[in-house]
């Protein structure tokens, strides 16, 4: 028996690169175009914490999503800028303040 957490995967939408945008603005655009990424991270994090783990790394959850995406698609890799991980961590904490002890965030160095 396999114990898999299922979440909906969809093709990633990538907007045209725009060097005039800040990291936050690029994240907001990516997040609006790909809401399923947040949902997948939220599901994985909730599952991880429900199983008794006290800490979670958002990069760890990203790698699980990358792995699942690679298993579920043909020839399409999960390409998400690693700059966005800290933004997703903050978005998760905004929605789930009860996870504050489980997800560590540091001061943002770039806008």
C-alpha cells in the first residue's frame, strides 16, 4: 500500500521575463498564474505537520512538488525560481499563523 498525498498539478504558466519587476512583483504574478503551487505546498505542509513533525522546510516541500510534477508530466520540468520560496513561506504563515513555530523565515534582503 502506498501512502501518497494527492494534489492537483497543472501546467506551469510562465509570464514573459521582465527585469523591471521586483522579486515580490514577479512572485505575485507567478502565484496569480499558478495558484495550484501554493495549494500543493499548503497540503504537503499540513500533512507533514499532522504527522507529528515539528519543523518543515519550504525548500523541502518544493522538491516534493518538483518530484511529483516530474512523475506526472512528460518532458515538462517544474521550473520555479528559488527566490519565491521565502515568499511562499510567508504566504503560508499569513494563512496559517499556527505554523509559526514550524516554518522559519528570515528578514527579506531584496524587494
